[in-house]
C-alpha cells in the first residue's frame, strides 16, 4: 500500500490566525508551525510569480525538512502559454525549485491546466513536451476540462510517467467528476469544495468557501484505497482555504484514514 500524505493547498493565510495559527504568531513562522502537524504542503504562490531558489531554501529551513513539498507550475507554463514557455520559462522554473529536488523533499510539480485548455492536437503536443521537459522531476497533471477524460490520455500519461490529479469539485458542466485514476507511481487528489454557486461568479476565496462533512469525505475512502493499491505514494490536498476550512478537513481526513 502507498504512503498517504495529507495537507493543505497553501499555508500562508493570515485569516487562519486564531483558528489554526496562534493569534500573535508572525507570518514568517507559519510554515514552522504548520510542519509540526502536517507532513506535506502544496505551494500555490509559484503559480502567480516565479519562485526563487532562496525562497525554496528558506522554506526548507522553516519546515525542518519535515514536509514534502508539491509546487504548482508557474502560470507562464499552463495558463499564459507562449513560444517562450518551454524553451525559456521552464528551465528558469526548474532551476528555481532545485533546492527541493536536491534535498529530496520535492514530491511533485502540479501542472494545473485551465478549463480553456481543450483536448486538441496542439494542446496534446504541448502537454507532452512540457511533461518531458520537466524530466526527471515528477509531474502530476490536473485538468479542468472534462474533454481530457479519455483512456488515450491516461495511456499517454502512463507512458510519460506523469500522475493524473483526481478532484472533488462542484458537479458543473465541463468540470471533472470524482474519478479515481492512477497513471504513475504517484496518486493525487485535490479537494476544491462544492460551492457551485460561487465557482464562476466569486473570487478565489468565495469559490473555495466550503466545509466538507464527514459523510462527504467518507465516500472517497474506497477511491483512496484504490489509488493506494496502484501507487507508491498518494497526496491529498484541501484547497477550501477560506476560514481554515482546509485545516479542519485535513484533520478530518487523517482521522478517517486512521480509524
């Protein structure tokens, strides 16, 4: 059975103070505090701005190397694709996250693709080139467009040894259903919440404003078992970060899996 690591999508939220972080804890100590309870974290800041090697080294120091990091690919590789994405941006991104790779604390790079990334010949070629360009760094791919749910896509991901990201999100047209698929030795699940009313109309905080109940998480246990039987490691991240709901659900899932 695979090793299962459970954490939150991001950790540096001031609004988590007095709910998770002590009220007077400086933000510079958030990761140190976080790493006392959880063993993995998904870094999202790297999507918005290119990370630096010094930032990665600082996070390693703050975590005491107790945390396995998954880092989201920069938007210039996934959402704002140009002719420079692979030849110029990709090498820069790989170099910036090298401290994680060198310290053996890099679980994977999360390649999250937008709903506008459709299943077309040009998109398929680009995605294959991007995954190959990341080698030897492990990559997991999250699709936001249902068109990519095809056996041929799963086969290609397996051939490239890239993981498929399973998701829990609102049952809206075009979005992915809660399937459990493994295409590499890494299983991956992201819980985005089920706030269907705010998914398209709210900002990022409102979109992910959702608290799972135990019954909703329990329905995932057989799927987690399936992934664990087919992989060596399973990452589970909660992205419902508003009001520290991600922390509540991370603890809930840990307790459910330990029963």
